[in-house]
């Protein structure tokens, strides 16, 4: 199993989910209308997966690859998009504005 360049030794038990995977799965399972936006690798960040719920609440975590992100979402029945192609949903900006207006992070 390969995760961020580390290969697991032969004969060892496969690890359970990473904390990032667990967080992404928990977000999907506890929010409604979640969509996934796979963000490309840049000079300063690895590939990331942005999840946005129907109310605009969002979370972002690093992922090993674009293919991994799409496969992860497909297994959960969540629509996935390439953020560089489709952009971000307006509800995400609206959510951020509401949080800022209410003095929340």
C-alpha cells in the first residue's frame, strides 16, 4: 500500500484508514448533499480533496492522487468534479460569508 510515498513492508498488516481518510468519510456521512472537488497539485501543495455540503460547509484534506480522490468518492456515491475545470460552488462562498458575519472561523 502506498500513501504519500511510503510503501508498507511486506508481511505487515495493512493500516486502517489514515486520519485524513477518516475525516473525509465522517464529513460525507454526517452532512447532506456533499459534492467533492478534486484540486490539482501545485508548487506548494499536494493534491487535495474539497468536500462541500449542501449548506456550503466545507472541508479540505490532502489525498495521494486525483484517481484516488475520484475512486474514494465513487465508492461513497458522492459526485466528484475537477475543481480546475468546474470551479467551486457559490454556496461555499456564501457559507464563508455567513460564518464571517457571525464572527465564527
